């Protein structure tokens, strides 16, 4: 494959699950209709990221929404990356689910670094990095704050990943969101330190109590950091771009693997461990 067309969906972060599911199904159809091979949704797009509301959802409800999304992927013959927050035996996991065009979940990743106070209270971090393929293209995932920790995507890039999918919900107090916008982005482009594509699906909107908002500005950037598509600060929308995969040569990553020489064997061991753990369930 020489190109991959990707759509990123920007959605409200604090709506009821029924509304989230309906919008998700609509956007799956819209992405397929415009020719995209994969559609990326924001962090926890199905359950919402609004605590403690999300913690009150029953696992069966969450699974039913995920099952409906799998059926939609199959009906539209498209890869879907969707998010949930799922109750486990020990708190919750913040999950990204990679769904193939036959409706099967082929990869799951649990967010490693918890962000706000509520997430730190209700959730725990995962214990693996993400590595999977979309139509033979090596890819990786991080969720929201994980993107501030470059090792989480640089190690999968050392293993071959050319595309970083980055679902996010940069909800915060209004002053903090203003700072994120002023400083550039809630998510800093990774291309300039990796030479891989970076696809971000972020959230918009205020919490029901009006105390928090989200920064929007989803983007698709090519390996030099140049934007191919960008979303606004406030509205729900879908952005789309065609990725010329030959441009994702991972040259900075390859340089890091080679120099300084004393690190080479350590990188190699870590990459082997990333590959070994990639298919483990996120528990």
C-alpha cells in the first residue's frame, strides 16, 4: 500500500452514551462514504470521559455500544478506532479498540499515563505499548496525555510503525485549555522528532456544570509536521487526509537506534519486548 486515507472525528466529550453511539455510527458511514480506509474517534468517544458519570455505566452497556460499532465497521467495510472506559476487577481502563473491516477487534490498548484528578481516582494505567497493522501498514496508538511521553510511540516506531493514531480528550478547566491553545496545541506534533504521520482526534464542548471545556483542534500531520487537515476549536466535525506512506521513513527513529552506539543493544531488547507484548489483552 502506498497511500492510506484517514478520517479523524471531533466529538463532544461529555454526552450520554446513547448520543455518543448514534453519532459514532453516523461518522463511520460518513468516513466510508468519502473513501477513507480508517476512521479515528476521540478518547472514550462511546462512554464519554465525564466522571463520575462514566463510572456508573455497567460493563454490559459499554460492551453493547462497542458491539454496535463493530457491526458498523463491518457494514461500511472500514477500519474503526473507537474508545471506551471499561470497569475491571481493579478500577477502570481507558481503552482504544482497533476494529477491522470484518467487524473484529484486532488490537486493544490501555492508556498508560492518567491525566486529571478524576481519571487518576477511577482508572489505572496499562502495561504495554501499541503495535498493530492496518492493511499491512504498521501503526501505533497513544491516548491523550500518553503523547507527552515520547517513548510510548518512538519504541513502536523503532518496530516499524509509520502512523501514530492519537485519540484524545483534552478537557480541563477553562484557563488550562486557553493555555493549551496559546502554547500551540494540546498535542504536540510528533513528526519533527520521528518522521511518522500523526493523526489526532480530540474533543470539544463544556461539561454539564460549565467548569471544564475541551481544546478541539484535531489534526492530521505529515512526517515533517506540516498540517494536512485541521479542525476548529468548538465544533463537532470530521477531517480527512490522504497519507503518502513513502514520506514516513522514520529517519529520526532509525538514527536514534544507531547512535549513540552504547544504547543500540538496549533499544533492540526494548523493541523485542514491545513486539512480544503487543497482542496481550490490556488487563
